[in-house]
C-alpha cells in the first residue's frame, strides 16, 4: 500500500476515492520512563524514552489506518496527517488519518 502526505501520486491514476480512513492509539506514560526522563530533564538532551514512546504510538496508529483502508478496498492513502490530544494527565491519543483511494499505474 502506498501512503503519502501528498495530494497526488506520480505516475498513478486514481480510479476510486473511498474516503476517510483513520487509526488511533492512546498511550500512557510509564513510571520507569518518567524517572529516566526526569533525570534527562535535569542534565539536558533528547528524552529518548518519550521519543521511543511516540514513535511506537505513531507506527501503531499508521498500522490501524492501513487496516481500515484495506478493509474498505483501498490500495493507497493520500493526504495523511497526524493529530494528538491529551486524554488525561499522563495519557495522550495519537491519530493518523487520510483519504483512502484505489489507484493504478498510468
């Protein structure tokens, strides 16, 4: 499946627009990661524990979006975007969404 943030895919023709597809996950911080992050906050630098957490959440949201598109018969997703929101203190949602389409080579 082709996934892109662009509006068009070079050398591909859109046969059918299926519509909105999405995938989300809600992740909470872990006390072990919080301790390591707090130490990193004191000495400075990238907080790798949170970088890893958000990367895992992003991949899971993308996988769920792909599953939604596949179930609807799409072979590509265009205009992919991400959104986040805080659900409660220490927990956040990551949402991946885009437009599912069916394409073929020109």
